């Protein structure tokens, strides 16, 4: 399923190149860009590959609970075995109350909600160690709807505190596209046409659950929403300005790390 708008294409082009930590470009800078698939060097075009996003949390393991003012709770399974540094950083910042009262400064419907910058501008944010860190590309974690990953400014070595949650609908996945010489937009129809190399079972899961597969291989996925996708998608529908910043603040009241008890 595709969202065929020039604004969406421009946003995808900008995001594929630089997910943040350095302000948003304006439409004139991005409308002439193509949306190219990410360098998915961490995955191969095999029939089957490991997928951990949908593993259910077990009793006693640590989960994250984001309480969003006026919206509700988002519960996130964390993946310390696959994304050790990414999870360690998120837990460390949450335990420091770093995220409390911060806003989601960038929201694009049918794409993602981004927050975690203490200045609310998309220009700042440090890891628990100070500065940036390299969270890498965890094996078996993909950008399905509800995936939680760190924003970066060109590579995973620039991970910090900013993160995003994929807010696409079930079955809605974006393969990207390219602007043709006559000014029209051609949207890729298949993973093969888009040059993406995810295993076949992963491609089928994208068709079922939705997501943003063009981001795979470029960002550190470290969590997956298992409860509260209605909240994530409701956030994704708020009115925003030309830089995708909500006109009315969408605020994290708190981010807590708790033990999962089956509820």
C-alpha cells in the first residue's frame, strides 16, 4: 500500500539520507530528491531469516512504558540480546528521567513519531555516556509498524537520545520511489524493484504488519511496541507545521522501565 503524495516522497528522501540531529530541510531542498533504498548490508535476499520483533515479552523481563499526555500508554518490548548498547542506553536515560516531559518534535502520519531531544528542536540529545554512541544494526530486528529505533545523522555511530516509533497502519509499507524526468513520481512496486534484500519471510511480514522497510540497514532498532499501537497511530494524526512539528505539543509525561508481569 502506498501513500502517493509529493510531500511524503520528499519526507522519505530526506529521512533516508539523514534522520535527524541536524534540522529539517525545506520543501525546495527535498522535492527534487529521489527516495533510494537504504544500504541493507545487514540482511540478505534469503528465503528465511530470523525475526525477533514479534517475540512476546516474558514475565520478569524489563519493558519500557511511555506515558504520553492526553493520549495514553505505549508498552515496548526491548531486545538486549540483539541490541545490547541501544537497550542499555535507553534504559539508562529512562532511569535518569531524561525523557520525562520531553516532546515528540517530529510526526509524519503513516510514517513515524520522533522524540527524545531535550531542546525539542531535533538538533540535540546525548546518550547516557554523553555524546554519541554506535548502536549498530541488530540482526533480526526490522522497521515493522511499532518498531522503535534511534534517529541518527548519517550512521548508527551518531545514535544519541532521539528515537522514533514507526506509525504505519497494518499492511501499509513504503518501498520508496523516484521522480522521473517529466516530474511525475514512480513508486516501486516490489522489494526487488526497490533494490531491497530482506529475506522473503521478512517481506511477507511487511505486507501483513506494515512498516518502513527502506530504513532497514541504516538505523538501530532496539524495541517493538506490543501494546498501545492505537496511541502511536493517534499521535501520528495530529496537525503539524511545515517542518512536521505538532502545532499542539505531544509530550512524554514519563518513560519508565518496569518488569513485565503479563499485564
